């Protein structure tokens, strides 16, 4: 079989057909390699050539590349299954890359025995699957689920192309958006406050945020917002909260992917940039494309504070924000009524960044990278 050239997916106008492979060989990442940014993993035809639809893309780069044909014993799996790609343990990447093929479940639910993942890397694959099973069910994927840790020959395997992803794929394909609108959170009743602030203030300092976030919380409390800490709630409770809210504010972070999946058209959303890289704009594009709601991407970063050994902003860096400008923008967007917020004194900024560094045993330095510089990872 001649190997098809791999092209960066263009999903905006719709997806190519789902491929059915008889005797497909599903190859997970090799054990012992750790969490590499790119893994040799995917689906092979019986002759060992790559099934191109099994590749997972991140922008213009592949997260998975063609694995070698397994040598020795290969597990056997009878029946008809649906391949869903790599199962990430990281919540943000799960919400973007592990669900990128679930749109096909809507078409094949009555024709398959279940769905298959491969681990992003070999770290307790069964535990990761059980962790995300309730969430997958809340998105509309039901039935048997496997996360294969050994090379496996599957009797019949449907391999759909990726319908969603990071960067140019963040708005999703029409097929993916249709599935999400029909199924995501459908059986979860809205429950929670009308105005919520998605907070990072209770996360470990290693996770990064904006400096003086607790001051932002206090300003927003005066406007009727309630801080919401997603990590303290179950997946279903998070969905219920986002469905109930009419106004949502937060710094750019993974929970906004979930807002895009389960929110609604009547919401007003503000995404505040906490690092360079235009991720606030990416979240805004996704939420608007999926729900049609009003979304403001708000970037008033004065500078980033990054670890001394780093050379760019990342999910672990801290953003220093112009509070007076932020208050004005939130007011102009209809997210608050006041907005006359004082600046955070330099001494307060220095004291907090010193405390953050001391807690981690490292130093932080100011970094004024070029606007739009992509962060080294996502959260």
C-alpha cells in the first residue's frame, strides 16, 4: 500500500469520511519512555503502513507519529470499535485533544462495541480512563471504553479524522460542534451562581496565574461574583456551574475549554490574559464558535514573571496586570458596573513574586517578550 502524504488538517469546512480498517493494529507508546511531547503511536494497516486519520495534530505539528510494526506477540480484540486517539492525563489537553474524535460516536453508536484510546504515555492508563469516564459520558460518549497499553490487532476499527484541536483547529469542525451542542452536558441540570469568577488562587503556586489575583477576586465580589475553584468540584458539578452562569470571568486557563463545550448563548464571558501567547483570544474564539455567546479577550499584561532558567512565558509563569485598565475593559464589556480600580503597588508585586519564588526554591525574573509569543505549554 502506498503511504498517503500527511497534510495539516483543514477542518473548517467539514471532515473527510471515517475510515474503516479491517485487522487494524493499534500501537500505544512504548513503555518506559515517559511523557514525551511527541510519541510514536497510532493505528497501522495490516501491512504496517500508517492510518493517517489516527494522527493527532497540535497546530501544524504532530503529537503522534508513525510507530514501528510491533514485533512478537500482539493482543487480539474482536468486534467493531471506534478509535479516539491519545488519552491525556492533563485536563486541558484532554479537553482539546482527547475528545477530538468523539463527534464520530454520534454516527456509529449503534454499530460499535465500544471506543478505544491509547495512553498519551504509559502512566496508569486504567486510572486515567476511570478518572475521565464520567466526563466522557457527560459529553455523550457511552458504553465500553478501553485504554490500550499493549499493541492490539482489532478486528474492525473505525478511525475518524480529528475534528477539533489547538491553534487553528480551536473552533472545531461543523461535525464536532454539532455533536457537542447536541450532547455535552445534556443530562446535567444547571446549578450555581449567576456570576462566577474562575479562580486559580487556591492552586499550588507552581501552576501560575496573575499577581494579586486575590485583589481581583475582591473587586469582583463587590460586583456580585463568586469565586469558583474547579479543582474542588466534580466534573458534573463544574458542568452544572457553567450551565447556570450568566456572567463568567477568569484568567486564561483550561476550564474555559469546558465553558465552550457546555455553556450557552446567553452568557457574557471575559477571558483575562495571564501570559503572552494570545491564549485569551484562542479561548474567546472557541467559546464564541461553539456557543455564539459574547466573549471578550482582555489583555492588559504589563509583563510576565518567569522562572530564572526559562526563556519565555509558560503555564507556570505569573502575569503582572494593569488593574486600572482591566477594570475599565471589564466595565466596557458589561461584565461589571464599576471599574475604577487602583494600580497594584510595585512593592506588593515584588513581595508576592519573592514569596512565590521562595515557596518553589527558585528565582523569578521579569520578561517582556514579543507580543503574541507562544507559551511553552498550555493549561
